[in-house]
């Protein structure tokens, strides 16, 4: 944003709306790197200003001011996204709307099993707020210590318990949203049933800030389980992993809350970069992390879990298994799984994929796609892990050993994507499961989404954001 009379007037209006201390600009000597760069250090833009409102009314005032001056807005929560959806472009003309100060829990209704919180609340803080009342907020993902609930809802985040509780969308009953016109829609309902017209909530969930700014949400809670049991199981093939999943569903029913799969190379990366982390099982082609949450006591829950694993060993789908003996051991098992993305960062840039497939198609997809990639790029390394229980894989492609990661990414990302996404389409899957579209997958969406669906999406965008100022260049 050049120092034109219009831009100066806008900055003055923004300072009056949120306070001078909460409008940061390069001209004032502010370092905006933390807001302008994503955590992978892949996306880097330049903001005209970072504006940090402290209330919904201030968000609305900021949006109205930007609309009056024709200035684009990029909402940002915890800045943990993976698709370039929450950082500004390189123009230096966009206002980055940092929502971290909207961090209040507005209420918790234990009888109604709901919690209402502002968009800038860190997910882990909301989990703790629920736990303090003996309740559970089931949304859980690796970035929960820094991601915010507004971002979780804007991207319809998934995580490790989708198998039991569903995506963020399924855990949200109501929203408060600032529209592109700067109006406030108060839809913070705690109702499970409300058939009074179009479901506006679901328009904004998953829209990645392109239709409006989520400022608060009412979320579903559940009773805390009486017992949580965690185990690792070594499997010889993905077919064995699917067989174990089917057995676990049959034996545990709704008690099965987590079922994560990790390929050998994914765990080898963890061992390489975090050698202090224990690996309780020897290396196997595939390792499954499974968890059950039970309303019964710990002893019957553990007995049921051990019988399941004994049956799986007996049928040949599991070669070896270990059950956590304590909460500390359970956390250590999860830490192995959650360290895979961190190990990838240490190893260097790779071609990331967040794909969704019918569970039954996953072994066939991996066998075919692994072979195609290795044939075209000999030595390429596959970091394959994810939420097998709900059909979501993080199927990432690392450069061959000794190859330059950034160079491989720059030269081959598009071609690798075409191989992977064509194979996903062949199985009736989706090239974006839980990370969103952002800027990274926008062109893929345009090429692969049904044209009627794209037309409807563009019509909604035009109707709700006629100036095209809400997170432009993302999704559409």
C-alpha cells in the first residue's frame, strides 16, 4: 500500500477502530515476518498492515473500513495452515487481519454440552476449558497447541478423531460471522435442531475466509471417557492394516476413536531426526496407532483391547503389538505419530498431499501410485501416514537421497501432483481432505471440480463478497 491520501486515511481509520498499538506497518518499523510467512516457510508475502482487533465490533469496523477503501483482507488465526491460505500475497496492498486477540471463552453450558468461544482461542486451551468441567472437546490435531478454533472451522479441520467425532463441521452448532459488508451475523445457537431456512453456518465453515470472518463459535462437547487405551501394532501390508481396522470396528464399535497408519520411512525419519524418542516396536512395513475411548472402567476397556489385538495376531493381520501401560506411555506413542510432520520439516521441503479415498481402495491406490512415482523419479522417498480410519492419507513425496529438496519441489511438484491426483481420481477420491484449498490447490480445484459445482461456488462468492475483497486468490 503506497502512502497515498487514501491509504493514509485507511490506516488512520484502522487505528481509531482498534487502537494505534494494534495496527502494525512496515513504515512504523514493525517486523511483520511472523504474520507474512507460513510455518513451513514456503509462502511469504508482504502486508500493507497487520491489524489486530480485540472484539467482534472491532473486526466489523475493520472490514467496513477496508470495504470503503477497496482494500483486500486476509484473515489469520494461528498461522499453522499448509496451503498458503492465511498469508498475504506479494503486492503489499492487503490488510492482514490477525485474530489472536479474540481469545475469550464466552460460556460453557455443561447441561447442553456446549462451549462458546472466540475465533482466536487456541484449540488446546479450549480442550483444557472443557476438561476442567469434566467434559471433552473431541477436535484434536498435531497443531492444537498453536492453531485457533476460527482457523479450524474456516478450513473444516479434521485431525485424529474424525473416525468417531467427525470433522470440525460436525462439532460446530453455531457461528458468529462478520460479513464482507462489515455486518455481524449472530448465529451462535446451541441447538441440535433448527430447520429455519438455509444453513448459513455450513457456508462459512470450510470457506477459508473467502466469504466472511468467523469471530466466534458454539461447539459440541461430550462426557470425558472413563478410560482411554492406546496401542501400536506392526503390520506387514496395508491390506493387513485395513483388516485390523475392520476387526477393530467390529469389536470396539463407537469406542474406536483413533486409527492412524504410519509407513516405515515416515517413522525412520522420526528416528533419524529425533533419536531420543523411543520406538517400542521394531521397524515394520506399516505401523498402526489405535486408540479406544470407553465409558467403562480401565480394566474392562484394557481387556477388550488386548483381546482385539490377540485376535488380530491370530488372524495374521498383526505381527506384533504393544499396549500403553500409562498415560505417559500413551502420550509417547502419540508423540511418535505427531513428530512425523516435524521430521519432514527437518528433512527438507517435499511435495505434500492431503488426499481422501475409500478405505477399501487405499492399498490398491498406494501400490499403483508408489510404482508410478518410483518409475518416473527413481529413488524418490514416500512419507506416507495419516488417518486410515477415515480414509485420509498424508501421502508426501520426498526427493531422492542427496537431491536438493527445494529444487526437486520447484521442478517436479506439478508433475508429481498430476500422477498422485490422477490416481486419486481413478479411485473416486479427493485431492484435498482436511487441509483446505488455499492458494496451493486453487488451480487443481478449477481443473478437477465439477463445472456445475464451480459455478455454484462462484455465485455464492459473488453474492456474499461482491467486491472480491475477502481473502482473494484463495479457493477460487
